């Protein structure tokens, strides 16, 4: 399962990554949690977290252009849904991880599946 957004909250460990007001609209935050490279996007006040690795060639994905709720890999143009990690365009054929994001008070938290 790569769409971890479908997990129940008790199946995740939520990690605090910062304050909402520190991540304005249009910003991206690159981080690593438990050796998972992750990029978090703020799109019109909604937060999305995906694995920062394209499934086509393991290149960085987070620097890609946004297209609605999708991101386009800057290396070869594969496109992925930020909400689910689902691949939307070739040359990639495998989905990428998508992680649940919650805002608690003024803090942003990313959910990592429990081992």
C-alpha cells in the first residue's frame, strides 16, 4: 500500500513538522522522517505529503511543477496525484507514497505508517 492517506489515525505515528503560519500558500517543505524522503505542499491552505522520489527513475520529485493537485517530475515528465500518490502520466507506471497530513491547533503533522 502506497496511499497511506487511507490508514486510520491509530495506524500512523504523526510527526510534527512545523507551524501552519511558517508554510504559506504555494510553499514546499522537504524533510526526511524515519529515512523516508518526503515533500509537503501547501496548495490553497490544503497540505499534501508525498514521497520525494519518482517511481520512474528514483529522481527527486518535489521540485517538479504543480498542475492542479498533481506534480510533474522535473526529469522526465511523469505526473502524480498529490492526494493519493497515483501515477497519472508516463513514463512512470508505479504509484508513489502519499502520507496523511493533519493540522492540530496551529501545527502541521505528517503520518508515517506504524511498522
